[in-house]
C-alpha cells in the first residue's frame, strides 16, 4: 500500500508530560508508546526547534523531561493510503 508522510507540531504542556517512551530507530528518534499528540511509530524530528538527527537518545529524553515551559515537538507520521 502507498504511504503518505505528514508533518505536524505537537505541544505538550509542562506538568502534563507522562514518561514518554522513546527509541532510536533506523529512521531516527521514534515514539515507542502513546503520549499526548503522539502515536507509536511517530518520528520526532525536532525538540523545541533543535533537530534530533544524530542526537543521543539520552539527550533527547533529558530535553523533554527538563523543559520547564512545556515542549514543542515536530513529528513525521506515516499514513497508509487505501484505494477503493
């Protein structure tokens, strides 16, 4: 099936961040579990405007957990396109 990749910004307010499950996959930093605005498999391409490419996983987790004003994530989400 063909796929479509969308890009969107996700804002997670301070104090409402659950323990976000992240992993480093071949295509980059990936959400491994659900969180507000995120689905498993979403690729996080920036955290508060800082690109995540080549960012160590521990640094990404630290940036998300230590953000006092909340965190702005730019994500890529792959969608499957169904034809009728």
